[in-house]
């Protein structure tokens, strides 16, 4: 029987690409989303991938949601922590709410989701945890002290948990994208894109969501069984850690 993969924030952008790529690779996929019912329904209609709505920042909601997915599809063997938000502001203008919203989704959400599948993975002696961090968690970014802190935290979490999971057959890894061609990037003015962003990227273009998805698919596979605690940077050479 094919393995069950759970992708948070899996119905839009990079998450949607990850969900569909895993499905095409033979996984039974469940995708979570936080708020856009219309787009989630359209995604399910288009792909046949079931979507489940909850806030990953809420531990009890993660617990209940994962229990429902496992009742519907079977034990979660691959978890992709993709859900994330930005609340950008220069630090002197950043509010406690902006700080905590980022922490709750991007860092606490990774704990909440992972903690609720970890016991089952340990019992079955197999698991794949893949978390989507960011180039800005590696190098920092102006007006993103909150976001960069969470994405750097995800990397530390991953390196630590990889050591705990290794003997239980669980690998824990990071994919850290750079600038990816998603809806968010389409709002950037053309002059800013051409004069500021693209010159920073040695390959001269934005990445594609499908490229991130293929990296995730590799880390989820049996072929990646000896890869754990790693950060796979997919940024076109913009930052080399």
C-alpha cells in the first residue's frame, strides 16, 4: 500500500506543487489549509487531493486533524511542514502581534504537527519529516526579524530532531527555497524584479514551485534514507551556506 503524506499549507503555491508531485509519485496525500475555503475546494476538485482545514498554530487542532486524516487514509508516514506566513515590518515598528503570529505558525506549527506524528513514526520505525525553511532563515532579511527567526529556528529544530530520529528510521530534513515564482512574487513591480531581485540570483531567474516539490519528493523517498539533518538550499546560487 502506498504511503500517506501530509502537506501543511498544501493547497496553494509551493504547497500545492508539493502535494501534486507527491501524489504523482504514488503517495496518498492530504493537504491542510488555514482559511481560503474556495481555493481549497477548487484544488480538491482539480487534483482529487483531500483538504483539511485547521490552524497549525493550535496544538489541539493539529492533534484532531491528524487523527481524522489517519482515520481516512492511514498512518502519516511523510510530513511536509510547509505552512508559513509573513508579517513584515522593520523591527522598530514590529508589533508583538506580528511577532507572535509568525512564531505561532512558522515555528510552533512545526512543533505541533511533528509532535503529533512522531510517536507513530517511532513505533513503525519509519518516517520522513521535511520542513520548508527559507533563504532568509539562513542569511536574515531586512524587516523580517520575526520570519527569519522562525525559519532559522526550523533549521535548529530539524538538526536536533534528526539525531533523535535516526535510530528509529526517521529522517528529518530542510528545504530552504530562495525566490520562487508564486502568486506572492507576481505582486512585485517589474522594475524591482529586474533591477533588484534577479541580479542577486546567479542563475538569472526565479525558481519554480515544481523544483522545490521535486526536492521534497526526493527527501521523502527511500533513496534519501541516508540523508538526515540536512538543509537543501534551492536558491539559484543566491546564498551558499
